[in-house]
């Protein structure tokens, strides 16, 4: 990275911090509504701030690096379903859930459960969600972000220890969110979210440019085979021909039934009920502003695959050899080492799954491993073998390879792209810290410990929480490098919470007379059912498991509601002076976003 890139990088980060803190300096945290001013930006966020802030909070290193890697790998374009289905989800949240939330004047999503059920439902949701935010989301984003940061900087000769990277990211995020609250987050996100989309667009541009000028003999198609496209073809023709098999939405990793019954569950939880995201829409200046912001975010979600997934697909066309080298390095120099050890052990019970792209281009090796597997199964019995994957390509290197090899150096562009990536990580961390501190302050400290405290005390307690939470995250995150299996495991913990929360909200909105303990029962029952599904049906796609959990929990709540009914129907009365007039323009735009989503599925199915 040259001096010009470094200046741009440092200047952009400084600008983000300055804008966030400057725009939040007018907060009246000592006033009568100090906590609302700090935690919800004084309920004054406009639609464009909401929309971009939602995207900035959502996209982090896990998405930027991980989705590009999925595109380069076996998923291809189908990984885009997480983005495109979210577009429709955001439209539904805007017109189905948001009016209830703003009408009741809630500060946190769990507070709505107290309105519908009782304070115990609110407490159970708060505690479970706070634990998930800190011990899954926070440490996961810090870890993934620090890994991405260290690898990108190492590409240019700058070595940053992983713990140092963790503290840099955590410190940047905690610094401005602790001082300025949600308003600082939103304004910083405006710059960082814009930079994320522009930076991704730049990577896409340079990827297509490189594809167009690269000799066909140096390219591979999406299956890993040598390119068979016409030598005189342009970039778009090369892309379409080389990646015909990757440009489809129905794949083994994302089968079509999942798109109908499974993927909606985490989407509705994440975009409609997760404080980490919904804090921005609870801070809307009006219902119309919130609806327009959500629809705007939905439109931006349609663009994300074109600046993250598509470049990842091209990265494999260009740099499959480098990805193979990366896999060998990670495997200690030989990805087949475990297989070779198993060959030498006549009592082995290991069988091996070879990367299908590698198998397609190395049929002799694939046949050899297949014969070995058959021999082991015949001797040991199919139920007694242990499957191991041979990962011949390191797909997650896709984004790093594109940046290091394609972005012009010492012209400011590389510094800008680096700043966009760092900003994406910091925005997500700031959103998590802000949400966790809000939950613990308003749903625990205010509700149970100091309900009569002054507003500034709540703000101060929230800032203390941010400090404690970021220290926990920065201390624990580096430990995940030695416990990758634990890191993989904790990602599945989301299912212990998300499906149950979604179920009690669905039931609570549709049935206003069901007993007051339905909220607690639904959340607790889901944890048990999900645990059973993971243990007894480990081979089932996790989205199918979540679908089963949702159906069973709703059935349990229906039975409970028939037996234990409230005497009076719950009414979600208005508890706000906010303008609750819906936006017709947002409704029409939302229908257009939904139609565009369907069109994308028709085109790429």
C-alpha cells in the first residue's frame, strides 16, 4: 500500500469518526428524554439514513469475504438468496410489523412481548438475545473481521497480530457508539455503507476488466475445467459461458424447498425482531420514514450480490490455482496428507469427500479416492466410518485475491477499498454494541434495578455496558483461532433463540386472547426442540430443522391458548405522539422491489 493509499485510508476513517461524533453532539442526554435521544437517536432518523444504516450494520467481514467465497465455491449465485429473500422480508416488515412497534412506543423489541404477554416473556427474550449478541455475534464479527484485516494487510507487507487487530476494530466501534449512541452509528453508517457499495462496485468493475483481457488458456470455468470459450469473446460473454453452471438459484446447498419454507425464518427474525437491526427503525422520525427506509434497504439488498457474489465467481475463473495453493498452505503443505495417512493404515475408518470442482478436473484422483472409500466401507461397515472433507481450494481467499491483484496501488483506490472493508466491520460491531447495551439498560436496569433513575443515569449505564461488552469480545475473539469447531458450533446457537422468538410474535399478533405465559413457553420450548433436532437429525439442513421447530412451537402455543385464555383481548393501543400515517409511495416502491426480486429468480433459476 503506497503513501497515497495510506492517506486515503486514514482520512476516510477519520472522516467517519468525525461525522458520527459531530452529528451526535447535540444530544440532550441530561434531558427528560435523554435515554431515547441516546439509544434511539431522538426518534428522528430519516429514510435514507435508516436504509443505508441497515445495510452497513448487516454487511461485515463474514458477508463480504464469506459470500464472495461461497460464490467462488460450490454455491455460486445461489448464496444470493440470503440477500434477495431479505428484500421481500424488509418490505413485509415495513408494512406488517413496523406499525405495531411504533404505535406502542417501545424502545426495544422484547418490550413488545411485555405489552402482549407479560414481563417474564420480555425478560427471557432480553437475556437470551443479549447473550447471543455478545457471545455469538460480537466475538464472531470481531474474529472474522480481524482475520480479514490481518490477511489483507499481510498481502501488502504489513503484519498485524490477530489480538491487536481485534482491539483496533473493537476500540474504533466502541469509541464512537459510546459517545454518540445510535445517532453517531447512523451517520457513520451513511459514509461506511456508501463506501461499501461503491467499493464493491469497483471490485466488480476491475474483475470484469481483468476477465476480458485474460487469455482463455489461463481461465477455468465454474466447474474447475479448462475454459472453452471463444478466444475473441468479451468480458460479459466469457463470464456467461464460463459460469453457466454457477448462475442458478437451485443448488444442493440451497435447494428450492428451503426457499419456500426455511429461509424466511432467520430472515424475519433478523430483519424484523433482532434489536441489532431493528434499533434503526425504532428510531424512525415517523412511520412513513421507517417504511421508506426499510424499502430502500430492500432495494439495496438486491444490489449486494452484484458487488460481492459475482466478483467471487469471477475470482475462481481467474485465480483457481492461487486458491489451490491457499488450501495447501492451510493444510500444512498437503491437502491430501490425512488421506495418505489413512491409506497407510489398514485399520482406518476414514473415508473422504473430494471437492467436486477438483474431482471434475482430476478424474484419476477422484476415482482413486472413490475406490479407497468403497474398500473402507466394505471392511468397516457404512455405519462405522468417519467422513472427512478434502478441501482442495480455499474459496474464502476470493475477495482478498481480487483486491490484492486487481485494485491499482498508490492511486487512492486501494486505500478506499480497504477503508470500505474496515468500515463494514466497524459498522456491524457498533450496531451490536449499541443493541446489547440498549437491551441490558432498558429491559433490565431500568425495568428491574433503577426504574426511577434519571435519564442520564441510563445513558451512563449504557456506556459502561458498551465498555464491558467490547472488552469481553476483544478478549474472547482471538481464542477462536484455536477452536474453529467451537466457532462453527456457536453459529448454530442462533437457532436456539430465533425460531422461538418468531413463533411467539406470530402467535401474539394473530391470537390476542392466548394466555400470558405463551411468550415464555414458546421461547423455552423452541430451545429444547431445536436441541433435539440437532442431536437426532444432524444430517438435516439446518433451515429444515428451524421449519420443524417453528411448526411444533406454534402447535404447542395453539393448544396452550385453547386451554388458557385471557379474559380480555389484548389491544395494542397507541403510546406515542409520532406521526403514524403510512407511506403510499413506500408501498408502491415495496411492490416494485418484490417484483424485481421475483424477476431475478426467474432470470437466474
